[in-house]
């Protein structure tokens, strides 16, 4: 039961992080960089929790993907702080990586 609960919580964190990154992309597209930064910060917090949960579950491949997504979020947030529209593509990369982790979890 504990493991099933962990997996459900993990899925919720990943879905929330992906949604936050996608919201950030919409904000960047709308040239609202402050709002984009808030969404990226929220995604970062959720992904950090997911990272810890994945480590406790022994899912090393997914841990690496989440850490790469976190690095992309960091880059996107820096770019957004400089009012750089390239932040959108960097956030898109992070959203794709999170979606890949979600897909891997679904197949387990």
C-alpha cells in the first residue's frame, strides 16, 4: 500500500510540474515573464519532490531525466528574467522530459 501511495503521489507531482511548465510557456508567449517565472518556480518545487520520490523508488533513469528537466527549467527561468523569448523553447524541452517520465511510469 505504501508503494502504491508513493507512485500515486509521484504521478501527481509530475502532472503538476508539467502543467506548471506549460502554463509558463503560455505566459512567455503572452510576454508575461513575471508570471512565467512563478510557474517555473512552482514546477521546480514539484520536480524536486518527484526527484526524491524517484530516488527512494530506485528509478535511476527517471531521476536523470527529472534532473535534466530541472536544469532546463533553471535555464528557462534565467532567460525569462532577461525577457528572452527563447525561454519558451527551453521550457518546452522540460515539459517533454517530464512527459517522458510520466510515460515511463505509466508503462510500469
